[in-house]
């Protein structure tokens, strides 16, 4: 059987070139992305930055642990407490570190904190700061600069130059932030420090010191982003690869029905025919997967650089992993994909009857086998049921891209499986209207008579246009819904926002409250913790706002509490509190809870909402707000401008990830379409000769070929539009329950370029196959 399969491949190599390239490309992508995944998942965390020069660091506990029936459950504290005074006294001689919220006027300070001189690096020039108006920075000695702290902006003189950072005199830092954030003991054994500290704090050494770095959370998010993007891309690559291989093998089997019938007439059993197809798929896959698995790892550095340059991978990871499992996984996946893609084709090949060797027909007797109807119908039903269940049971989850991507993939797959029947239906519908032009009428009649062949070409067009349209439109829909949910609770005319991570200083907040004709509400991002069923500790996003009394709380509906109930919570610093429920928040609220403004625990406000009273001049208020924020590292923006900025930021991030995925899909589907058209070219040679005998010139035959392929592409676009309408319509109806009517935005330019490029490639491939000698 292997020898027969090898001979068949050698004679019909054109039929398998596209499959070979698709499998090699898929294996290379899987190997490259697997190498990136191995790099980001296994790379060590960033080396300690803040305390790299100190071997031992004593820091406060930063987790809240609550007893449960299973033991204890923990979550990171939103506001870690300072070290107790008795512990500071127990370590005489240790350097005291305080993280003072501060920002230079030019915004150049990284991390948004100043620190006492006791923990500063060596001076490059000048002397240490000793007075309250002296600092050390990387600016030249003698520079006068403004520094914004929690108390507001102040003028300081640079008396010392350091490589980086901002350092106050020790006494000044203690005034600005009384809390002790870390102790750096003098040279001593870690075991001695642990004995002195006990369980009152953490003693960190080695790489554990990196837990205190300011970018620790950002580093984790960057690692997760890279893993998520690579995982999604891998899923789409496998999905499209199976789709391409299955359609190519199905088309090849359809071309070889007489060949298989001759083998059956010669005594071959159905099982032997199936094994022949599997052997062909295996031979193609072994070579293609091996090439892709070997070449893929060399693409990993470029892929990692692409993700890192766009902030979608950790910027400290520069060396690609040398693990061998991605290449082996890519090889195994390539072989598995080929065999899975050949399952349907092998089954169809085994059903060929010996008598078909004596029959030659142009019009296909049966467009689709029963098995394809069943699989396509079940796939479509699964997609529709999933959409309905989401819309009825959990409409809020539709704002998460991970929830609608599988539905889109199922709809595209179902349409592709049902494509032969749908193509015939659409072509007959338009063919019955007697279109103007003999060429167009002939093309419609031909695609109707050869629905399987037409479906093999329309399938790549369907995947390309359908996935692109569905994902891009759905992404804009979810972004629009999030904008509505974000804007719904904001009734302010202006928002005052910090520039950087510092927050709004107390002097600025006081100045805002003096602006005439406005009401100012200040909000601070915080967290509260709840214990669910005595089992799990949950950290919930909350806001500390004006107008909520100290003993009250406003909660989301999923807390399952009513007004007047008592909520047992733990606040941002880990302290336990019993608060009375004042209000149950409507769906879509930006926070899970609202607590009193006094529950900020020293954290500076994140936003101030400015409401204009009736009759207040917008122009005068704008000028007053600009004057108030001047020099405070903050900005005042109208509500509309704030919404536009938030929408643009979210849209660009989501679009970038989608374009990466769509780039992979486009490479596959373009290859599949070109390969199918070239495979079909020899079968059409008789038709072209007949047209020449009837008097058609070579130019007319080529024009007819171009018209036919354009009609085929148009049918694929029609199917893609249908799948897109169902996917987007279902998502829109789901989001309607959460955010109300959301505007549907169609990226006409992107889709137009995609459709035009697809049509040009299809025509070029068809004309190449129709050249003389083909």
C-alpha cells in the first residue's frame, strides 16, 4: 500500500503541493509559537531591580489569608500595611525605606515614587540632601525643579546627582510618608534576621526580592498576554490547517473517483482504498511536518521580537528557549492534522463503486454525502445553541472575546461543511434570473453543475472573508458595549485624571472644590474581599467615593444581598468590617462595590468627577479647571474626549491581536485557494478545448475563466456574509440585554482590500492553470 501511495503522489504531485505547503507552514508556525510559549512560560522572572544592592530585605506581609473549611485562602492585599514600630526597633542599624508617592514635573521619574537618601545609590556628583527642599536625581547639581507628592507640587533644589530615581532627605521622606515600607539590615545572615523578625514580616533574599519591584504586576500581565495570544493563534492555526487539508483531500478524492473505481474493479476492498488515502496523507505529512518542525524554531526570535516591540510579551525576555518539545509537538501535530483532515476524504473514497469506472459524468449526482449533512448540521446547531444559551443565561460574558471566538469558528466551520449545498442553492437562485451576458450565464450554469468543485474554491474565500469580517465587527461591537457600560455611570461634565501613576494630590483636590459653579466627586480605586460559601476568598474591584457613610457599602447584584443586609468584607488593608448594604448596583457598574472615601488607606484619588450646576459657563469652568491642574501632573478632559480616548486605546489593542490571528488565517486560505484552482485546471482542459472548437478565441476562453472564478469568489463572499450576519446578529442581540443598542461598525476599507486581494489572487491562479498546455 505504501508503494502504491508513493506512486500516486509522484503522478499527482500537483494535487498535494498545496497540502504539503500548508502542513509545512502549519508545523513551522506551531514550532515557532511553541518556542515562544516555552520562552515566556518558563523564562525566569525579571531579576531584582529595586533592592538588587541589598542581600536581605524585610518587608510587610502583602497577602490576606482568611480561614475556610478547607484550611485557608489567600489573596494579595491592595494596600500592604507598613512595618510595625517594634520591628523597626528590633533591627537597629537597618536602613529604612519609604515609598513616597512622587513625580517630577516633567514626568520622567519611573515608578512614581521617591525614597529616602538612606537607600540611594552612590553619588555621581554633589552631596546628599539634608534639608526639606533638597533632593538627589539624575539632573545636574543646582537644578531647580518641581516635585509633585501627595501634598502637592513643591520646588526643590538638586544637590546630588544619581544614576536614576528621586531621593529626599531621610527626615523629609518620613514627613511625606510616615509608613515604613521596608528594612534593609546591615550585613548579617538571613537566618539571624528571620529569628529577629519572626512572623511579623517577610524576610526576602535572592530572586524573592523581585516581588517588591514596582513592575511585578505588569511583568505578570505581559507574560500572560504573550501566552494568551500565542495560544489563540495556535488554536486558529490548527483549525484552519485541518479545514484546508480536509477540503484539499476531499477535492482530490472527487477528482480520482474513476481511479478508485478501477482499483475496486481490480479487487481492492473499501478498507484498502481508505488505507491508500491515509497512506498518501501520512507520506505528505511526514515530509511537510519534518520540514516545518525543523524550520519553525528559527522563526521564534522574530515572532518574540514582534510581540515584545508591541508590548505583548515581557520586555526582559530576549533569549529564546532551546527546548526541543515545540519541534516534536509541531511534527506530531502536523501528522495528526493531516490524518484528521483525510478522514472524510478516505471514507468517501471507500464508498466508490466499481461500476463508476465505466461512467463519466459532468454533473454531480449528489452534492453532499449524508455524513457531511449530519456533521455540518450538528456544528451549526452547536453554534446556534451556544449563542442562545449565552444570550439567555450569561449575556455579560459576551463582552469577553474568548466567549464569542469559538462561536464564530463553529459558524464558519458549519458553513464550510454545508458549502456544496449552499453554493448550489445560491448559484441556482441567481442563475434563474437570466443574467445579462453569455459568459456570466455560462459561469453560473457551470458552478451549479459542479457544486463540489465550486465549494472547494469558495471554502477558502469563506474562511478568509467570514473570519475577518466576523472577528473585526464583533471586536468593535464588544468594545462599543464596554464603552457604553463604562460611560453609563459617569454623569460628570468633566473628568480630572492624573498624568502617570501618582494620583490626584490633596492640594489639587482642595483646589477643585473651590472652582465656582461645580460639584466635585472624588473616587479612589480600591478593593474589598468577600468569602464565598466559606470556601473561596474573592478580591473584588471597588471604589472609595464621597457620599457613602463609613458604615455603609453599595454592592453588585451578584453579591446576593438586599438593601439593609450586613456584608462581611475585608478592606484593602486586610482589616475586617461589617457594612450595611445601602444600594444594590444595576448591571454593568464599573465596580463591584462602593465604600466610604475614608477607606482609601492613604492611596491618592484616581479621578475627580466635575458636575456643572445649572447656569454655569462651560468656558469659564474649562479655564478654571486648567488653572487648577497646572503643575499638578493632571489634566481636565470633557466627558466626550475621555470616552473617545478610552475607546481608541481599547480598539487598537484588540485590533492588533486580531490582525496577527487573521494574518495566519490569510496565509492558509490563500494557499488553499490557489492550490485548489491549480488542481482543478487539468480537469477543465476538455471544456476549454470545446470552447476553442466552437470558435472562441484564447482571449475569450481566458475571459470566461476569469468570469467563472470571480463568480465562484462572489459565492464565497455571499456565504461569508451570511455567516457574518448570523454571528454578528447573535452577538448584537446578546449585548442588547447588557448595554442596549450598540452601533455596528463595518471596516469597509479592510474588508474591501481583503476581498479585492482574494479576487485578484484567485483570478491569477485560474489564468495560470488555464494557460496553453494545461
